C-alpha cells in the first residue's frame, strides 16, 4: 500500500462486493471497498478494514460512491477484434444457413476479400463513423480495453488508413486500444497467383512502414489452409520480431497447421482460435507461456463442431483468454457476457474460467497484465459496477447487460449508479 496514494484519494467505492481476479482466481471480497487515486487503484479490501490513513485524508472533493450492495469487477479486456471495417456480410450468413461452408465462400472470392473490397473503397470519415459506433457498443457492454486489428486493406495505403482510423479512435475514446497490424490476413486479389510475392511485400514494405509510423504495437497473421503457410507466416514473424513488434497469431481454426508451435517458437503473446490444437503444439505453448485465446463467437457463427481442447489447456496450465472476435463475417458479436455464456455452454468452461478469460487472461494476451485485468493496488482503475447477485450471473444471464457504471483510468463514463 502506497501511503502517498492514500493521501490523495479521488474516489472511494463502498458498500460493494469485489471480484478482483487477483492471483488468477476470482478472489472475491464480500462487503468490500476500493479507493482510486488519479488513474490508479490505491487500495482494495474489506470495508471494515479501510486504513485509518485513508479515512483521515479523504479531501473534500473526493467522491464516495455507495454501490448499494452491487458488484465491482475489472473492466473486460477484449483481446481480439477486427472492429474497423466497411460493408456487410449478411448475405454470407444466409449462405451458411443454406449449408455453404466458410471455406467455400472464401475460395469463391467472398469472405475476408469482400470486406477488403468495401474497406478499400471507404473514405476515412465513413470508416471512422462506423467503427466509432461499434466501439461505443463495446464500452457500454463493460469493455474497457480493446485490441483492434487491421487486415481488411491488404495494401499499403488501405492498411495505413485503417491504422489511422484506429489511432483516431484511441484519441477520441477513453477506452485503451491496442492496435495490431494484420497484413497477412488473406491473399489480396492482385497477388492471387503469387502468395510469396505478397509475403515479401508485407515483410519488406508494409511492416517497415507501419513501424516508422509508430501506430501499431503487434503483428498478427492467419496461418491456415485458406490463408498462409507456416513458412510464409514465419517470414512475417521474423520481420515483425526484427522491427520490435509483439507477435500474435490466428491458427488451428480449420486444421492443424502447426501454427501454434510456430507462435511459441517466436514467443508470441497469444495464439487464437485453436480448435485443432495438437498436444505437441500445446506443450510448446505452455513452455513459452503463450496465452490461448478462444473465440466461441466464430465457433458458433460458423457452425463448427471441433471444439478447442479446453481440458488439455487446463492440464498444461495454459492461460485461456476469451474475446469477441468482433468482425463482419464470422463473429459479429458485441457482447462479452454473451461470449462467456457461449464459452461455458459450447466449450465446457466454468464460470470462473470464463470470467478470468475476459479479464486477467485477456490482459496477458496483450502483454498488459501488469496494468489491466484485475483490481489490485497500482493497477489502472478500469472497473465496472454490475447490478447482479453473483459474478457467475455474467455468464448465466445471456443477453442481459446490467452495467450500472464504468470507470476507465479513474474517470467515469456515466453516472447511473
């Protein structure tokens, strides 16, 4: 406990129950209190144990929030989204309902490439407005940290346009945004007969330019039969590592490509999807502490049947994160509570695993667990007050978003408590 922080308390939450996510557990504190100084949490504990120094030094302008017996949890961390796009893929949704597979749609020129066409054609203002509306929806659902990928441009100008929109969102919204460059998302039409030439473009032109602009923190790729081979993905990762980027990967969604092992080889922060994760690749992920990001929204929308090996991840002590995977084709999902419900019902995760997956483990997937994802002193004051009976309600009550108040870095987004 930092005494100096306790001398300048800005906000004190009382009459609340805390689900802190400390020590990789729910770490529930009933009848708790939480103090905020500036942008950081200063103190967390039972209300009856509030330090005398804190009570003495609450200045006249400090806010004391009576939570009325509600719950406080860390703000959700959405560690995998494709939030910036133009156009609609509703027609493809209808095709899948008639039995056309995701792979068939992609190979016929639909899927990601249809969004690439629309996104390339969209102006900056149009793209920003649509993306801002989506980001607002996420925040209202209790999400306070968002990763946003590019990957719907697939050429230098369009990828930079997407990154500029992400940068504008970051400047306009209080939510913390992690921008990820996903140039190796799909093969653009102009390189349809020469994927190696496109990978050379990504590694020799796009990654250096993105680095020079200073507007991305990580590089991602899609290692899959309908995207890029492990060899091509490794080329992207070598260029990303040389440029100093964090590394993430889409892999093992439709087949066992060995991408997860490759992610471990390059010390990736996370490997995402993982329905076809093998035992050998999982052990390599465990050795390198690569977080497994599970995406039940895509599993649900694509009518998949092969589930990610949750028990294997448990056995190997691999941290399991959850994310919306918000995108126009395979997971147009805006609700983290719905994602947690899917994770429990479709993947067999427990409520505790789902809650950890949406908070501290998602923070690990972004390399932000020292600052985000749990309610602990000296971490950033990102928290949500929920009108629920128990934290498990957030997994159980599908479709209900009982958010009462959101705080990001010590500032309130609304005053509905």
